[in-house]
């Protein structure tokens, strides 16, 4: 499949899945926003300087409040967000900016003095991060390959810097001069040009990961309520009083179906076609065994008691199977976000930054967030 067609297909299925489950998840459609890049880093590493040089001649306010400062560019439409240096007081503000962003530029110095809390926050965030090393003299460091959600590392010089230069003459004499190395952000500009065609794909993967996380959290939250005992008691009583084996089977199936519909409404989770064979198998076993027990009517009250107990047990079992299915059914189906992320992972070329990033998303916990 052509690359553009593949991503169009993934996005169309994601949109269809989202529209289908909005009534269940209680989500409100969000107004589309431009691709957003947030600049983060420790205090004084050059975040505002980087943004000012990167967006020149667009004016960028520096050292101003209130933070964060957002600036939009038209071609391509991108919203750039400058944040204050990471300290405990500004951390919540930066986490909010990250929650609304598609990508981050993480500005560091050499050696890297970033707070560990910022590093761990970016890892939990999971979205693409470009690590920008602001050189302040010395030799440029060896750049690390893509790892996790750090998709690239570039070294730039944000301010002119005096650099001693050793000169050795043919007669063996050595002289030293001081040269001024100019500011240079060309590596970052080149990288950004290469990343621009991937903006739509990056946003699609970010949204799929967020959907998968929200749906699993919602399913677990709704499933915390205990299994209701009313269907168990009703089915026990109905089977105990049933006069024949075929009636046992029909009544067992009917009570179970009503129970499943009520359970679906109570948990605010839909049934889907994918994986429903587990639920159907539980219904068949429950109905067949109920009919088989009905053949022992010559044992009288003892068999009636057994039918009642078995009816209660199967009702409880069907609810347990249904609960598991409802918790996972959102992502089991063919258009579920987990399935789509798996397809993207298999489609990408191994060893590329995109493949490495999507692989890292599969290892994130469901409760991962910038906070």
C-alpha cells in the first residue's frame, strides 16, 4: 500500500472508531488545532533564544509573563509554545503545555544538567522529543541515535562563542588565537524540514495512543463496581421452578441475554463483534448444561436444588466473562487503537526513528501522562 494511502486509511478508521464510541466515553468533539511544538528545558539553557532564532524574523517575547508564550506560524501551520525553566513551581504549567502538544524540543547544555523530573516526565509523556544540545564551547559531543521517544539529537550554537585556536608553524612554533564561533542552528533547521512531512502521521499516532489509554482506563474504572447478585438469584429461582429440560435451556438463555444487556448499560461499555466468540461460548455452555440438568426430573427436589445452584453459578460466570470482554473489547476490534498501532508498527521500516518511537509506545503503562 502506498504510504499516503496507508496513513489515510489509518486516520479514517481512527475517526470512525472515535465517533462510534464518543457516546459511551462521554467525549466531546475537539476543535482541530495546528501541529504544536513545546520548548522545554532547565532554566537558562536557551529555550527562548532557540525559538527566537528558529522563527526569525517573527518576533518572540522573552523573559515575559504570564507563561507559557505561544506563537503561530502559517507555512506550515505550527503553534510554537515557549515555557519557563523547569522548577517545582513551573512543573504543572509545563505538564499542561505538554498535554496539548504533538512534539517537544528539549533544550540542554553540555554536560546535560536537566532535572531528573523533567527527563522522566518526557519519557512518560511518550510523544516525540528532539533533544537540542546548546553548545557553549568545546568539541561537539557524539550524538546519540534515536532511543524511545527521543527521535533525534542535534547540536546547535545559540550564541557566538570565543574559541581558542591552536596554530602550529612549519618551524615548530605554536601560537594561540581566539576565534569567535558564530551562532548556528542549521542542524535543527535541517531536521525540522525533514520532519515536516510526518506531522500528520505523528499526530495520528499520538491520538491513537491517547485513545487506547483513555479507553482502557475508562473500562477499568467502570468495571470496579461489584457484579450484581439480582440476576444470579433470578436465574437460580427460574431454573429451580422450570418444568422441563427445553424450558430450562430457553429460560437460561433468556435470563443471560437480559443480564448482558443490563450489564452493558450499567458499565457504559458497548459490545463489539471482535472477540465475541468467548461470550457466545459461555452462553452456549450455560444453556446446554441447564437443559441437560433438566432431564433428571425423577430426582425431584434434589435436582431442582441442583438446577438452581447451577443457574446461579452460570449466571455469575457469564457476567465475569462479559465483564472481561467489555473491559477489553474497545481495543480488541479491528478498528481499535491498539490494533491500529500494531498495524503501524508492522508497516514501518525497522531501525528508523518512527519505528523506534512506536515500539516505545507499546511499553508505556496505561496511566502514563506528563503529570
